[in-house]
């Protein structure tokens, strides 16, 4: 019987919350018409062509990636991997339907800029919260380090090739590619680091410390 500790439950809760917030931030970028991250942009384009919801298509593609990661980089798989691969697309579908029902959408340039800033801030915080739980990487995010582990290629080069490939795929297939895509692919590192150092990291550490103290 697998024993689950309180610390693992807390990490799982933060990973799940991070994925939920990530879906919300991604939807803000989507409804702002400023572009989304490369992977989601390509998946929205392809799922639309196939007549599938983003959640259904992305789950299917994630299963393919998961199989490859399981074969060549299973150390990157954890609870957070499953939560991300299963729920991210469906959360974006859910929030998109909610935004459209309420009528939240950016139509003017100032509104688009607002959606871009707010969406990026929320999206990067969510990434920090999800990754800070340290329960495995999303299948897409695990691809680059897995390739690096089996080659002599530097991580940055592999990740750029991966992101550029999906950006081009999304662009040519009519996906939501824009300035937000570029920002989320290449310029969010410092913001995620800020969240790691000042918010998500300390928050998770404090929660884990409190659990250990109660157990002691």
C-alpha cells in the first residue's frame, strides 16, 4: 500500500492550484488576442482543424509525449506531470467558455495591452507555483531535458528549437500566435524567477515547514 505523506499532499495541492491558475492566465492571453505559449497555440490550431476541444486534443498529444518521456526520461514524471497533462487544456476550455459567456474580451489596443500584462503575470506565477511543487514536469516541458540527457546538445538550444517549431506550426495553421507567444517562449524567465524567490517558493517552503513542525 502506497503511503502518502502530508508534505506530498501539500505539494500536490500547490501543483493542482498552479495548473488551475495557469489555465486562467492562458485564457486571459487567449481572449486578449495577443498570442499564447507556443504549445497551446499550436494545439488550439490543430484541435480546431480536427473539430476537437483543446482539452481532448491536448490530452491525446500529451499521452504520446508521456510515453516517450516514460521510455527515455521517466525521472521527470510525477504527480504534477499527470495533473498538467490531463487538466490544462480542459481548464482553458472551461475559462474560455466562461469568458465568452460573460463577454470578457479585449477589443481595443489598451485592453489588449492590459490582457497581455495581466495574463503574463498570472501565467508566470502559475508556472512558478506548479514547478515549485517539485512533482514532475509537464510532458512538453520534459521533452527538452530528456533530449539533453541523451545528446550533447545544450538545453537552451533544444528548448528554443522546440518552442520555435511549435510557434511556426501554430502560426501557419492559424493558431493564436502573437507578441504573447514570443514573450511566453523567451522572456518570462526573470519573472518566473521573481515568483520563485519571493512568492511561490517561500509560500510552499513555509507550508511544508509548518507540516514538519506539526509532525514533530
